[in-house]
C-alpha cells in the first residue's frame, strides 16, 4: 500500500493539508487510525476506490 496514495485520499476526503495527511498516514498504515464505524467505512470505500486494500472493522 502506497503512502502517497493514502495521503491523496486523506487530503481529498477530509480536506486536510499535506502536513496533516503525513501525520495521519502512519496511523492508517499501522491500522491504528480510529473513528466511528460509518466514518471508517467511508474512508475504506474511498481507499478501495483508489486501489488500496482497506477494511473498516470494529476493534
């Protein structure tokens, strides 16, 4: 999974800047990023649409 692709999706989905996307991408790749199930499902769909294997799951 490419860091650049994940950062692009984060920036487009949440409207964050590059520094914010860089700060979050490590958490996403380590599967340590969390939120509500609908939020994570939405992000997972966007990532899958960009070619990244992503799943939203409850801890």
